[in-house]
C-alpha cells in the first residue's frame, strides 16, 4: 500500500466513525482488509480501467474502489481507495500523474 492509500484508509475510518460509530467503522475496515487480501490471492479479480495505463486496475469493495498497480513483478500495489459515488474515470485522470510518480518511486525502492 502507498502512503496515499493509507491516508485514504484513515479518512474512511474517521468518516465512518463519525457517521456510523466505531463498531460499524471497524466492520467496514475489516471488509476492506478482506478485499485487499482477496485480490492478493486472486489477482484476476482486478479489472482494467481504460483509457489508463494497462497496469492500472481496480476492484470494488462495498462502497469503495481500490485502484492498484499490477505492473510490478508479482506484486499488487494499492495506490488509492476511491468512493464509488465519485466519477472514477475523472478522478483517475486527475490523479494519474501523481500515481505514475508514486509507482516510479516505489519501483526504485523495490530494486
């Protein structure tokens, strides 16, 4: 997971606690964690997000969409979590330059 995706999780947790209480927030975070583990075990569940880079794929978990980088040998990197009510293609177009830079930095660290 990237720093961005960790910040997204923190924001999701804060919002969920405020809106629904700690118990419901914890249940939702557990579902997100289970979904992340599911795609690690079954990367074929990820789907492409055209017109973006072919290694940029997504997976819906409840009300959120995980955006992942799959172009790193044998690894799935969660780049960000977006709420499903967003215009996902527009938000990805906005984020794409920053996501590309984040992936490049991660690749340097992984070498």
